[in-house]
């Protein structure tokens, strides 16, 4: 008679049950073959990367820290949860379930192939029970996660999962995962039922999914003998599918399980905000990407890491506006071209050119706004903007730059500003002030104020310059400007690919800075803030850490009590400039200043790092696209229809001169002129200053003094 409670040694499961010695030998042979195919594929990928150019950024410094940081990012699924909770839960279930099944299989292999050959198995008793419970629980999460993926892809047909590169490969990947997960449980149920006549299997209830399927089999009339007969067929089907999956990892979509982690390990935290220099000895033919191997090994790893998830496409303002740019397609077009070229399935062609004869069309690169939304949304840290800049450099060197951009570049080269106006007119805006603006070239100052092109020459943005000048004046700080010695900062010049002109502007501005005795630089424009802070040091500038955007300085003034503000009794919403927010992580200073004015801040639905670009960056403010709708029009609509306050929003607040230009245009073309006003943060502060001074003049008292 069998004991009611199995002995500890009996609390286990048979391995290779009904497979036999020959079957076991065949399995191990196929396993070796699969692993060999896997390793050969990995070697081939690594060897291919070595054919790429050297990467200008240090990618393997502090390798231990990088590995730990990447592990945290991957295991927490934090990137997948961003903007999409469903995808975060789905991917977490799949990842944790897959890793658990992989670890569990490894543990079993260690016990079978090592421990049992030298001693007693540990795969018994309480260990086995705990093992079975965890494997069933996490395996179930895996199946649920894959089921969620199947639902989103096929039932919901989620738009961003489908595109020109969607193929049978994607179907095969997801259905293979589902078959592996479900097949393991079907096999477990057959084993429990098939062994139930020869031993007590009551302890197998810990394998609750397998036990449930065993009961289902019984309800369907499956006998233990039939289960035992079916087991080898199901086992071999499951084993061959698993080994085939392992073998194919380096050759198909499962590759991203390796490349994604490697890509996060080797990421550049400053990618996009800090572009690499062109080598000083590079000839014109060597500048930019003209051949697939001009992309560095890291950029080719970027291509292989892409999972086709479409997150970058879904947040790209150029894509949303109907422009010829889909960030995902650019990355995958480059990957496909490289693989087809290596396989001899296509001929060599230019990487980027006008006219449709290249891998990437020039119009796609001209459409990019350098907003970095694609990079922020990418869960595997693909560095799109850096690669797009390389292609823009190639277009520049080959004389294929957009005509509007070419005209602006000529103005910058000849006049030092993007308006083509005489340099002597740059400081003319100060003439409308009722106080003097100090000349930083003639006296020592705490703040060297870099005004920028648009506040200097553009009529609407000159009002922003007036507002900021008054703030600096009334704060009592020591400040000054460069007057006609100021040149364009070059940030967007660099991003459209004109590296030579960028370097010339850097040299001119650094020479002007060196004439002055100052402690800090404050900029009106986030684009200036970005390149001064992150890029000028590549050319010898040593005060990048002392560069501030004006909202950061004004926040300090308000907190220190240097500015006494009244109350702006209005409801406003705020747009995060890409170069201040996503590029440099400054989200709170502008909001603190807005709140200090007393205005009610109603956040845009897409705010902070999720903010939607105005379309002015990357040279967009100098181009003419037939967008439908314009990103600026869409943003106006969002402010008036999607915020909590809706049509009660009085002002659309910006903190960037280029944003001001684009949104004033969008307000007109979108017919929103009577619905909302566009103002700069500095103008809102001046409104609060006026409210305070008017109140004081009228004899108003504060609630505190009234008590």
C-alpha cells in the first residue's frame, strides 16, 4: 500500500520520463547543435559590429555600474511603463516569467547533469515543492503576458505595432512564445496524470496549473495510459520548439532580448543633447554617413536593438503632422539594408540622398525637429537624433541641404544671425526701455545675459527681451549683454548638419565671452542653454556648469525675495520646451515661477518629458512644411480642449523664443487668436510685477497686513 504522505525522496518528478536513453542522447545532441547555432550567430553579430566605425563616445567606462544600472532598468520595466501601463504590465509578465522559466530550466539541468553524477539530487522534498510553485506561478504570468500581447496585436490591432517592417517574423516570435508557455503546462498535466497510477502525486497540487490541466484531461476522458502514450509526442514537440527558438535568437526578432540589454548598458546619458564632433582631419567625403559602415558599432547595435514597438513613431511630431519621417522606419531601414547588403540581396546605395535612390530619403532627415521625443520614448535607448545628425551632415557636405536652410546658413555665415540683419542692429531692442542695459564688455557682471537671435531681431520676441531686461533690472543683480558682439549660439546649426559653421559660431561667441568679466551666463533661449552647457566645452569652453536658463535664475530671484510679485488672476497652461525639458531635465523652475505669479496652472495632458514639440527645433523654425495639422496648431487645440480647464485657459505660457514664434503662427493658422493668448514666462512675471506695483500705488494691503 502506498503511504498517505510520500517520503521526501519521492517528492520529485521523473526526468526524461518515457523518453528513454536514446531519446535523451538525441536531445542532448540537438541541444549542443542549437547552442552552437546560437553562439555562432552571436559571434557573427559581434564580428559585424567591428566593421562599423569607432564610436566617439566612451561606452564602456564604469562597466560594473553600467551593467547594474541596465539590469535595474530592464528588470523594473520602467521604460515600458512610461506612457503605457498596459504595455508595462504585459512586458513585465513576459520578462519575469521568461527569466523564471530560464532559471528554472538551468537549475534542473545543473541537478541532472552535475549534481546527480557526483551525489544525491537536491530536486526533491521542500525544494521541489517550492520550485514547482514558483515555476507554475511565474510561468502563468508569462502566458498571461503573451496573451495580452496577442490581444493587443491581433484583437485590438494597436496602431503603433503595425508598419512597413511588420512581417511574419513578428507573428512567429509571439506565437512561439505562446506555444512554449502553454505547451509546458500541457506537458505537465500529462505527466501528472500519466504517473498517477504508479505513485502518489497528491503533492503535485503545488503545480496548480498543471494539476488543473490534469483535471481537465480527466474530465475530457483522457486516461492515465492515454496520457502516458501522448506524453513523448508532446514532449518532443515542446523540446524541438524550445531548441529551435534558442538556435534562432541571434538571427531573428528574439535577438532583441540580447541587444536591448547591451544597448542600455552602452547608452550615452547625454546623447542628443551633446553631439559628437567631426574629426579635425576628416575630409568632406568622410563627414556624415555615406556608407553603412560609417555608422559606429553602437549605432549598428541600435539598429539591432529595435523591437518594432513603434513608441518612437507614436510620439514623433513630424510623423503626426504627415511629414515623411517615421523614426522606427529609419532605424529599421538601415538595419534591413545592412542585412540585405551582407547577404548579397541588394546593391550598394547612398545612405541618404534626395530623389529616392538612397536608403533614407533626404526629406525624412529634413523633417526631423530634433525634439528627442523618439529617444525619450524608446524603451531600449536607441539614439535616433545622433544618427539623424550624421545623415544631415552628409546632406550638407554633398550640397543637398534644404534651400530654406541654405539661405539661413548663408545669413548666419555673413551676418552672425538667422535673420540676415546687420550685426549693428542686434542691440536696437534696448532703445525701447526706460533704463540702460549694461554692456558686459565694459564692466564686471555677475550675469552675462546671452539674449539670442529671436529676442534681438523678431518683433514679437523683443517683448520677451524687454520683459526679461526689466526682471533683471528690478532684481538688482549685476548683469550685462554683449551688444553687437553676440552671434547665433549654433545649437540648431549643428543639428541641421552644418558642423563647420557651428564651429565658427562657437569660436566667435567664446571670443566674445573671453572679453568679459562675468560669473554666470544666463540665456533667454533653451537652445542656447543646451549647447553652451553641453557642447561648447568640446572647443575649450570651461564654464558650462555656470550656464543657466533664465527661468532658473528668476526662480532664485523669487525665492530670495528680490522680486515682489502681485497676483495674476488668470488660468494658464505651460508648454515644456524640448531643449529645456527633455534635453536638460529642467521642468520645475518654470512652473515654480508661474505659480509664484499667482496664476492657476492647469497642466497640458502631454507635459514634462511627454510634451509635444512646437516644431521649431532642428531648423524647423527656418523651414516651410505643409503640415496637416501643424504641431503648433495641435498644441493649441490640446490646450483648449484637453486640459481640465478647457476653454477657460487664458494664456498659453512658453519659455522659449522659438516656441513663441511657432505658437503665434499656430494661433493664427489654427484660428485660435480670439481663444487664447501666447505669453512667455518672463511676460507673466512682469504682469505680476505690475500687479504688485499697481496695488501698492492704489493703497492695497495684503491680507496679512489687514489683520
